[in-house]
C-alpha cells in the first residue's frame, strides 16, 4: 500500500507540513465545557473562593456591628399603649409611659400635661373624647349621652347630675367620713360629708344631719 508523503498531504490540504498534526493534538488535548466554556483554571477558582469569603466576612462584620450598637444604645424605644393603674387613693388611674407615675383618670385630657412627657394629653387620646379614651377611663351615667371619668364613680359626689353614679349597686356604703341620708343638697346623693353635720343647716330631708349624725 502506497504511503502519501507529508509534502503531498500538505499540498492536498493547503496547510504547511506538520501543522495539521499539531492542531489535531491540540484539539484532542483540550476539553471544552458544555456551552463552549473551558474548564476553570486553578487561579480562577481560587479568586472565586476569595470573593465568596470576602462577602461572608463583610456580612458577619455588619451583624457584629449591629449587635454591638444594640448592646450600647439599647433596643429602640417602644411606645406603650394606655394602661390602667391604681392611684394612692385606691381609684382608677392612667399609667404614664415611665411606668411609675399613676395620675387620676379625670386628669387625662384636661388640658394640663401631668405625665412627664405629656402623653396624658396626646392628640390621639383626646381628639374625640370620650370615644377616643380607653374604656377603663370612662363610666356611663343613667342618661346614655352622659359620661364621667371612671374615678368619679362612687366618690360621693353627684357627677352625673342624676345620682346614677352614686346610687349604683356597685357603689359601697357610705364610708367613715360620710353620713347616709336622703340628701337635699344637689351636689350629694345618698351620703353627705360628716363635716356638714350639726352645722345648723339642713342637708338631709329627714334632718338626721342635725339630730342623729354625731359629726366629724
């Protein structure tokens, strides 16, 4: 069988002698990835790993900075909602945001800032009294359109005007500083202060404040 010399082969292919063999070896020694991309070199892969490590370190540093900021400055302030409390006189009160000051219920939305930060006069609290007030601050009278502050109920004074706030079944009997009688004074209902007893003025319809009441 006749062999074709390199010169004849190169003449037939149009390439210089030996170039075809080199190109074939080069093509056979290079593996291509799907899509035509060559394999990542060690240098390229190490750069990618370095970039990922740098991003992770940046995220960890940011998280550590946030934790340190919260530890130094404390958590962000929280605006608490209106809460009830009991005043030193054992009446319903409004707890200020300092969690220490308890002001009387009737001191809310009275035009005077009693709490240190004035939250008892906040616009959201006082914009539509009594609808905008918390329920624990409001007591309703016998007439549906009438209302009083909850600490004014059962305080011995006719705040509703029809004595419905004092003659309610939930109201306790007259205290030691009061005398029970059907009062003739519009300000009082079923009890009068003992300081009015034996003052030579009729305050009870049965005159018991002048004849039976022992006085203060």
